[in-house]
């Protein structure tokens, strides 16, 4: 039975990924969230059957039906990634659990999964927008902070732990923002730091920050070595913070123990 749900979760995740692609585009371009999607190149409306997550991209050979120009690979990649992340969150909270999941709406694993799905969705939009346009918009980060905080409180996490790690997360970036006059990090990173704090609590927030800096340094050196970037290029740091948040959320305690074991 769990496999039946897994297939459903994957399809649901792909559909949400499709919506997040559209949300990121419309937020950046200040377009209404209502109304049908159009091809960004020829501006023709996209038929519903050309808008099926993953499948339409394959069926159309990655090209618009009208103008035959390429559809950005971002679209199927985000749909696939969201589907996989939704499935991962589902499996982490439900595999090995004997409960008949969706029938027990009061069950804790269900709410943990819903919290993770929401966090994934917010972070996917932040990732897309920071990577493409170097912005983290308040329309995403502020509702995300409130919603994730409320769910975590409802799940019984201590508000002092959440609040203090939110202060650590946002303070860490606020300090860099002030010292560098906004050259090292953007003001959006401060809000993202607060989101990471309320999502993770202590000490997972530290794990996430460390992971993001390790990944950022590693990929930064790689890009400089291959001359894709130079030392003073702007780095959209949310691109590292978003995945690091999910890794710390799911495997933070294990990573923390492993790291502490190395030290002592
Ligand atoms: Zn077109």
C-alpha cells in the first residue's frame, strides 16, 4: 500500500514543482498569479495538455509547440527535483511506519511531512529566484517564516530554541551585511537565515550554515578554476543555503555527531 502512496506523492510533487516554476517567474516579473501560462518567447497560451509536469516536456522534445524554441531545462529539472524531494520527505516519515497514513490526520508523521513539503516548496522558489535573478523576495521568505514557525510550535518544538536559532541565523547574515555594506550578502539572506532558524532549531542551524559554506567554497573554487567566475563575482548564496537547510533538517543530528566525534 505504501508504494501506491509513493507513486501518488511523486506525481503530486511534480505538479507542485510545475506550480513553483510558474510562481518564481510571476513573482519576479510582477505578474498576476491567476491566468494561464504562456510561452515566454512567443507569448502564445500553453494548452493544458502541454503543461503536464515532466511528460509534456518529453512529448514536445523540449520545444514550444508554436514557435519551436527551446523550453528551459529548468522546468523539467525543478519538477523532477520537487517530486524526488516530496518522495524523500514522505519516505523519511512513513517508510517502516505501520500506520495507515492518510487516514490518520492527527498523526505526527503526517504533519511532519506536510511541514517538510511546505519548507521544500518555499526553498525551491528561493533557490530558483536566487540562482536566476539574485533575489530572495519577501513575498516568499516572510510567509515561510510565519508558517514554518507555527507548524513547528504546534509540533511541540520549544519556542525559545526556535527563536534563538532564528536570531543566530539572521544575525549571522545581518552582521556580514552591515560589515560589508551589502557586498558579501544581500538583505534577503537575513530573512532566509531567520527561516532556517525557525525550520531547524538548535544545533541544526549550525550544521546548515557550515554545510552551505563548505559547498559554497568548494563550488566557488571549482568555478574560479574553470574560469566561469572570478574572485569578486557575486555568489547567490541562497543557492547553497536552501539545499543545506534540507540536509540539516533530515540528517543534521547524524552529521553533528559525526563532526563532534572528529573533534573529540
Ligand atoms: Zn513559444
